[in-house]
C-alpha cells in the first residue's frame, strides 16, 4: 500500500514560498545588490516570494521544478561520491560535471516550463493539435513567420556558428 502524501501536497504553497524566500534572500545577501541591511533583504525577499505565490502558474512552475532539482542534486552527490572513490586526482572531471549540471538544470527548467505553460502556448505553435484555436488570425502572423523553414534554418546556422566560434577560440 503506497504512503499517503496528500498532506505534503496540501502544504505545497508554503514550501514554494519558503523556497523562493530562502533562495532570494541568499542571493541578495551574497551579491549585496541592495546593500547589507538585513531588514531590506528580508523585505525584498518577502515581496518577491509573495509575488511568486500569488500567481498560480508561477507557483505550479516552481512546484514542478523543485522535485526535479532535488533529483539532480542527489544524482550529482552520487556522481561526486563515485569520483571520490576513484582515489586519483579527479580535477579533470570538475569542469565537465559543473557544465553538465548547468546544462541539465537548464533543460529541467525549459521542460518544466513547457509542461506548465503548454496550454497557453500551444495555440501559437504550428503543428500542435490546437494551433490557432481561440487566437485572432493576425496574432499568428509573427509565429508563422518565426517558425517558418528559412527563419528557423537561419537561427540554427547562427547558433551553430556561435558554438563553433566559441570552441575555436577556447582551443587556442
């Protein structure tokens, strides 16, 4: 018989508030963007967390990301433990793991965002089952142009040329 975790889901808005509040306070404290006064940092962190909790879609976005980020942190912990068991100097692995973790975090954020906001953006994506449904035709002109073959090909070439340029500069 599976455990009943409905109590945790009931308190999800509180967990989201505390997570956003803590992360915001930590970032503001570390970067000293608005100074060092703790009252100001607490107030700004409280306001940002309140804004996050009041918007339902943002709250859903955060509650979708938090479990995946926890899985990512646990996986990174196990990878670092395995690297520690190697016993040799594993300095060559540190940079790749850090870059991989950032790329994985970005993928998690994008996938979570698409999952949460799919109902809102799907009428604007050509090829989706509800393309153009409930949308004024003049609002679709930009997306038809942006997602057309020539424009997407040009964007792909720009991205690829940027990546190749970056690799060539780093190689020297």
